């Protein structure tokens, strides 16, 4: 589990996270964007294991980053799970839905 874009949290299976890590390692250290991405990705990363009830604890650093206080929204996105604060998800989703609708119109 680590920090994602737009203040969500990202949960990857370990093998997929390792692929992302390899991709980050292949970027040049001379690129500030690459260094920034790697720092944020790895500095907040924590290996998590579900408990006997299948729950995953969210470390305090990541809860603070995502603004999670109590409830969460969990969404599946291709090869990962994203965990959002409900208010942040509602705000992001409203804007993304409008862009999504516009993409449909411009597909011609």
C-alpha cells in the first residue's frame, strides 16, 4: 500500500508493485519528475497483510495523506485497488464523470 495520485491510497499485489518499482528504477535520476515520483511512491509504501477477517489496517502516515478519518470508498482499477476518503472520492468522481462524458462525445 502506498500513496496514489489525487490523495488516494493504492494497493497492489506484491508482484505488480515490484513491476512498478522496476519501471521507476529505469527512469533517469537526472529527471526531477522521476525522482519525485520514486520518492513519493517508496517513502509511503508499507507491506500490509489482511487480518483473520480480511481487513487491512491503514498506517497512520497513509491515513493522514489520504485524509481518511473513518469511512472509506474502495474501488478496483485494473491491476490495483484504490482507497479514498468518501468526500474526496465524490469530488474527484464528479469531475471525472464530466470528463468521461466529454470523451464519449469526442470519440468520432
